[in-house]
């Protein structure tokens, strides 16, 4: 390998910088959009991007956290890895929240970070941080590149690891001298990862056990997680559920995997799930989990979770099976492959009409409810009205908190990849930049960022991206002048001691939007929202709607911490 550290012009074809090799490797992976923020350690990479004659659309966010959340939104909607570039030190550490978020929610990312030159690595050089040490617990894999020779192979492996098996983030840390130096030879060999061979196809004998359990079951229930969406298994799931009349519930991240308006759908399960869905879990005799983690916000107290059920768990990640809930029928597999084998083997099922009658009675007797004074605007009404105004066709992104739960409850998702939210990590500030990524992934689709007044202020600087790109994202601030979910918990569990959860001072969000040349409006009544929402959705540009809702409104039903899934409060016949 011949190396020359002198670089004045673009090298000829046979002699390239490490940064040029990186750019070529990204093109080979069919990368179209990159989210990033330049800095000293990645200047050679940005110079290579400049010289690449516009092969990529680079989105300059105004903060690295905005970049990585936008890449998450892009990955969720596009179904392929989001790509992020940030510089060393603070640039890389500003990505940590998004990397952890993507790891928890199984989103494929390739995160390229700059690093100080190899000659000063480990000396606490300016803007040096141990990216490998910091990100090892929160990535699917990470690399620190040792030479430009290995860059093509590293990038191929990174994209493969990020997007196969259980998707997740991969970090590629590149020292500045490696991206700047010239190189005449690179490793173009095919990669082989003997330690990474995810199981894609199910064991047919385990599927046979599941078919036998279904045949014996009187009260089966299918639980869908994000794995159904990642595995593109929604269509075959619908076929099986309809053919054998099996009811379906969903985790927060699984919403859209099964049509939300379907007669067999019971609504979301878990802490703020529907009475019907949670009681179905409590009473079912067979629970078929497809691609969900059995996390605590779904299960509540594990001593009471599906205690009468045979539990089958289909998951591509074997570490999730049996981790929280004892599993009778473990099936390690891609969700689509498992369901295809199930459909092949399952030839008959019992009559579930009595079970469905019971569930339908629960739907009628204990629906989601809210008080709706016409002179006020309540958040549940707002989400339901947004659903009707968009006919359920919008891609909806959210932060975390009350507005997230109201959107999950009242915006009924009819198909996959229309719901983009932070589930496992619960990241405030996620929703707005994620909407930017979603809009770039699907330029022709309506995208609505439903955000809280608290979370929006964590990443609102990305309004510059809307202004610069003219992206027609619609922002709905569910503004209750509080950190709503914190306030609700303080009301319920801390005797109404509202410690730092009531936000006394806010910016004028309308003027803020206008300062970015974005259309802004304050909405205070139901009539004002009804009068303007269709015009807003039809407008070919970004709009911010500051919707003032009742501060004291709470999210119900609710399972309190430590309680079982059947012990809901806020259920009203």
C-alpha cells in the first residue's frame, strides 16, 4: 500500500483519499440521503462530498441530535439504513441519544464519526472522545477504521449488519488522517462474518407446535410488534388472522402492522392500551407474540401477565425470547418467514365466535373515552380530528409523553410505516426531526409531527431545515403549558406536587415559525381547528400549529406501576 500525505487537488482515478473511498463505498450501498454536521475531523469527508458532484443529498441539520433523529425517521419510513456523519468529540457525543434510541427500537443506522488523527489518539487531543467505548453498549456493532485500505469492506459489513437480522445502529469511527491520506489499494474482497449469521427461517417443528396450540385454543390472541413491520409481514398476518378469526392487539411500535379499523383489531395493549386489548391478554389461552419485546410498558406486573396462556414468541433476536416472559413455544425467525410456514402448516382452526363475541362486547361496553366541552380543545379530540382530516393517510411522528399516547390511541393506522415514534428509550425532541427524515424518505406523502411544547423546544432549531428545503411537514404542538406526562404522574403518585413540570414561560411559537419564514398559527378552539386543518394539509409548504389544549387532561386508561395488566384505572363504561 502506497501512502502520500500531500493533497492539493482531486486525485486521479488510481489514487484516492480515504474520504473518496468512503464516498464510493456509500454510493455502492445506494445511499441517496445523508444527515450530518461538519467539523474538523470530518473535513476530508465533506471535501470528498463536495467533489462528488452532488451524488448525495446532504441534509445539514442544526444539531447532531437533529441529524440522527432525522435519520431514524428516514430509516423507519424508507425501510433502509439512515446515514449520519458527525465530527469527533462533541459531534459524536451529541449522537449518543439517537444511537441508543435506534438500538432500543431496532432502527438501521450507519453512523460515521470523525476521530482525531492516529498520531494523537489516546492523548486527550482537541475534540477527542472514546467513541468506541462510549457506543459499544448502545450499538449493534462498531468499528474504528485502521487504514483506508479496509474502508470498502468495513462499509459493506456495516450496512449488512445494520439492516439484517434485528436491525440496529452501526458506528464507523474514522481518524482524520485515514480519511485524508492518499491510497492506491483497497480491500474489495467479499466479506464473511462467521460470528454473525442471524436465523431467518423458523424451525418447522416449532411451527408445528404452534399450529397444534392454535387448533386447541379457544381464546387465541395475536400480539404484533415492530418486527412484523421490519419483516414486511403485514399482508400475510392479515390473511392468517382473517382466515382463522383470530383477534389482534399491538404494542406501541407495532401500530400499523395490522389495520387499525379492522373488526379483529382490539387496539393498543399495555400501560395506556384499551380495556379490550388488556383484558384479552389477561384472559387468552394462547398468546402469539410476533416481533415484540415484552417490555415493561406492555406487560405491567409480570406475575399477572397472560397467566392463563400458552405463550408463543416469534422473534428474529433469540435474546428476546424468554427474557421477560416464560415462553412455551420459542420460534427464532424472520416474522414473514415464520408466518409463511404457519400458513403452510395450519389447515384448520377452531371456532372462535364465542371469544370474539366477548371481545366485541368489551369494545362496546368499555371504549376509549374523554370529556369534550365544546368551548375547549381537548387533546383526544384533536388527535381524532386529525385522523379524520387526513383520512388516516398521514405519516405521523411524535416525541414521548401524553401527546404520544393520545396519538397512539386516537389516530388509527391502517398500514405499516405511517407511525414514527420513540418507544423504548422515550426520547423528547425526537418527533420533529424524525418528521424531516420521514418527509425526505416519502416526499409525496403527508407528514405530521405531533409534538409537545416541551419536547419541541429541544430540537426546534431544525425549523431551519424546513425553511431551507421547503419541506411540507406540518407541525402540531399539543400545547398544555406543561411537561404533561410528568405532571400527570405527579398528580397521581406525588400528591399533586408539581415540581418543575408546569412551564410558566414559553416562546411565541407563531412568531418563532414566522422568523423562519414558516407559516404559523395559534389554535385555541375546536372550531378554529376544524375551519383550518384541511387548508393546512393541502398547503404545499411547512406549517406550525400551536394548539392550546387543557392542561389538566390525563391519559387514560392507565396501568399504574406495579399493577397487573388487568388492573386499569380510568376505565369508564
